C-alpha cells in the first residue's frame, strides 16, 4: 500500500516538474505551430508556382523544350537572360543540352 502511494506521489511530482506548461500555454504553442505550418506551406506553394512559371518562360527560347528548360532551371539558369548570357561550356555541362541548342542560343546574343 505504501509503495502504491509512493509511486502515485512520484508520478504527480515528476509530471509537475517536467510539464510546467499550463493549458493556456499549450493552446498558445499549438496555435503558433499551426501558423508556422501554414506559412511554410504557402511559401512552398509560391516557390513551386514561381519555378513552373520560370520553366515555362525558358521554353520560349528557340530549341528549348520542357525537358531542357527544366534541366536549365535546375542547373541555376532561372531566366532567359541568364541562359543567353551564359558561357557555352556552362550550358554544355547541363544534361539534355547539346551543341546544336547552344548554337541556337548564341545566335540570340
């Protein structure tokens, strides 16, 4: 009987030491984390939309299709100006970009 009492007392004492949060604090923390999750999702969606728009813009270049536009975007060429201004060696380093495409792009300069 004493051991049950002591174990109950320990559980009460340790719970109060470990969780010093009041129910109000817990609600505030939950609300704050929910806001953070919403902001993160919004930022991710915005980035995804922006990347799609940039990739579509790259397809306006002559000889650049969807695959090569995506490869160029992932290689760091985010705008058409960046692609046109890039060095031939840098463009050839991108997978999916060949010498013929580089020649077409260099004619735009």
